[in-house]
C-alpha cells in the first residue's frame, strides 16, 4: 500500500451530466409512459413496428444512430500510438471484455433462466432473455467510459486508447462471439442480419465519427486546442443522444406493455443476472489490477470499462435479430435501467478504496 496516496474519495465535481446522473429515473419514466401508451393506442405502435426494411426497423435505426454517432466522434485512432504506455490496464480490460465477460454472461443466463427460474419462465422466453444477455455481454462500453473515468480521476489518455482499441476489436469480434454463444445455447443465428447490424451500428457510425473528428480538428480555430472543438461538438450532441435512448426505451416498452402488465415481476427476474454479472466482473478486473499493482488512475477506469456495457449497440442488434416485441430486446432495455445506479455504486467503491493502489 502506498501511504502517499491521498485518502480523499470525493469524485470530481461536474464529472457526470444531469441527464446521465438521473438516467435510470428517465428510463423508468419512459418505461411507464411506453407501457401506458402501448395499451392506450396500440395501433400507433403496430404502425411503427411495420416500418421495416431488410429486418431493420427504420424508426429504431434512426434513433440508434442518434445514440451511437456522438460517442463515435470521441474515438481517436491517433491515440493508439500510446498503446504501450499503460499495458497492464489494457491487458486486463481486453481479457475481461472479450475472453471472460461474454462467457460468464451466457453462463449466468443459463443458470438463472433455465435452472433457478425454470418454474417462473417459459422455455421459449428463457432463450430470448439469454440472447439479450449475450448481446449485452459481448458489447463493451464506449460512451459512458469517459464519464466513469472522469469520476474516478482516471488517466484520460489511457481511457481514450482503451475505447479506440475496443472499437477496433468490436468491428471484428462482436459478430463471431455473438454467433458462437447463440449457437451454444441452441438459438438460431441469422448471420446476414447480424453482420448487417454490425455494419449499420458499429462500422458506419465509427467511420462517420472518425471523419467528423478529422473535419473538426482541421477546421479548429488558430490557437485553439483541437480537442476542445471535438468536446464542444459532442457536448452539443449529447442531449440528442440521451433523448434518442429514452424514445427507444419508450417504444420498446410500448411494444412490450402487455407482457409487462401480465408479468410484473419479469423486470426484476431479468435484472438479477445482470446485477450479479456487473458486480462479479468488476471484482475480477479490479482485483486483478490490485494484485498487479496497477496505479489507481488506470485501475479504476480499467475495471469500470470492463464492467459497463455498450447497451445502445445491444438494444439495436436485439431488435434487428429478434424483433421489437422480443424478450431479447426487453432484456437489453433492462440492462439500460440497471446500468447507471450499478456503475455509480462501483465508482463510489473505487474512490473509497483508492488508498490501496499505487499512485504511479
């Protein structure tokens, strides 16, 4: 233990915006609104559900792009030149994100939905919920990473490198991992739709974000830090991203309203494996960082990045693969509901245990 490490555990002021801080509250309100509207005017939701092309719902696709594009502007591939600066943190997060997390998620899904909750959930529904968990487990966090890192005074360069590296890996690894795990659990894998989803919701936004970032940097005013131009641009887009997420949640619960009213305990049942996964994965990553003597400003974001999910992508792919009315889509939205309070509790824990980590 490094005695020179300050024991203050207060997070930095202003690290998380108003919308993000109360995201779970907004999500809960949108769930209520969606369920109510879905039962009051089901014809509207049937019409919106019919707006499809090549198994992709047009309305949801626009909303998902509204969520994903702003976060992709933050990705800086030039930061990868610093990939060797903090190798321990990168190694832990990559191993956790791609070799542990997807497989523990599917294991928990099978444990809870096919064994522990077998008397509470129909077998066909159980498969859908497991599929939703797989999509959440295979999609590592992108956007909120910067928030969690800032709240723990994380190394910003390390955080940027980790996000950029994760996004590159995701382009190539997300579809095969999802297909493998769906196949293992006997869920039919629509490969064409899966690849189309990765192209629509990862590759295209990633390219668009990179081009936008390049343009912003090139047109930054003389004497102005180019990163400031990017930060201002993404700050202006942030409300659009949050509103797109909330409208998507309202739509999904509008489609699922009758199911929720018939089975009100369903949300709690889906949330249980998500909570076990989140706290368990954090313990693995944070514990590994502690044993490897990783400095706190890398250890904290490293563990939080490994724990958090890219729920926007999970929601989009669930809808594309299984439909708006599917249990898989419902599971990914429950993932949105539990994400923020869980992550804020882990941020608080990390800040309280800062003194147990070296400073350099």
